[in-house]
């Protein structure tokens, strides 16, 4: 007789990139880059075009849960990613009655597998130096690589210590992944837990992303793939031009009236 039991998942070495800074898609159009890492699962907590409400206490709770997930030895990367999502959902349900929910992405279960060479959406992360000074938790307003080897703060490793005149420190996802490839070459399977906002450069771009997104694509990691926003950008410029022309006409009309009344 053959057993009908499903085979146990093959254990895989997995590391987690935990991001708790501010986040945005700062460019006027979505930028992609080829992944330098063997396999990535990107989990975005916030829906595209919206903010993520994160506190120091919540960041600490997520970090503790992620560290426990890393200790699971008899699980593969897919299983670990699902457990991460269950953790985030549990924390979200706990926060809701207190009015401090994170604004969890409704499509968070859609996890893309990005292999080396595949395109992944770039994103800008930044922190305000004043906020870092007042933050007590080392896992809030930081970019931490949760690894079996160590838990380095990659923002500090890559950008160094801020100077006295530094007000803001920013870094792109493409830079972070390249740094991991260069200095942590043993990492081949990476789960990115992005607990940052997913806003884009303007409200009109936000609307375009939501309207013109193919919901079957999950390039953002639980969010949707964007189509080109060039047309909307051009339309916005045209509307501004029309508005300027209208204002100019009004000024000319007022001048004419003043001359006639003299």
C-alpha cells in the first residue's frame, strides 16, 4: 500500500530582511531591477499607495516572532513565508480593538517568488535622524538582517553614522540587496518583511496605481503590478497648463477693466 501522506517540506536555509523605516515609491514611474539573490519572497504589509501604522511595541512583537520562525528547522521557504503572514495577521487582529492596527494589505497572501535575474520593484526607504535619536527600540526605524549568523543594522552598515547636519538618511531596495550579495554571500533564500508605507510620489499617481493595476500580478509582494503612468503624468501637466492659461486670461481681463474705468 502506498501512503497518501504529503511529503515533508525539504528544509532550506532562510534569512529575513526586516524593514521598519519610512517607505515610498519616490519616482514618477515604477522602477524595476534584476534581483541579485537566488530566491526572494517579498511581503508588503501596507497596500500600494497607502501608509502602514507601526509603533515601537508592534515592531518589537513582529521581530520576536520572526526570530522564532527562523529557528524552525524542518520547514522550507514557502512554509516559513506563510507562517510570517500568519504572524502578521495575528498581530493585526490583536491591535484592531485598540485602534492601532497596521493597515494590513488584504492581498498579503499573494507572495511572489523572485529568482535571481528576475525583475523586482525598487523602493525608497528613509529615516529622519531626529526620530532615530528618540527611538529606544533597535528594531524600529531600521533595516535589520535577521540571520543565523548575526542581526546587523544594514542602514548603519551601508550609510554609516549620520553627521551633525544630516536630517534624513535614504536608501533603495536595490542597494540593500546588492550589499547583502557583496557582504553576506552565503544568503541564498531571503524573505523581505516590509513594514513600511507604500505611498507613491503624488495623489494622482496613487489613484493611477489603484485603477490601472492588474490584480493577477504580485510583483510588489502582496500588492499589484503597475502599468505605465506616463499618460497620467502628461495629462496632469496639460491640466496645469490650462489652469495657468486661465489665470493669465483673468489677469488680462482685470487690467482691461481697470483701464476702461480710468
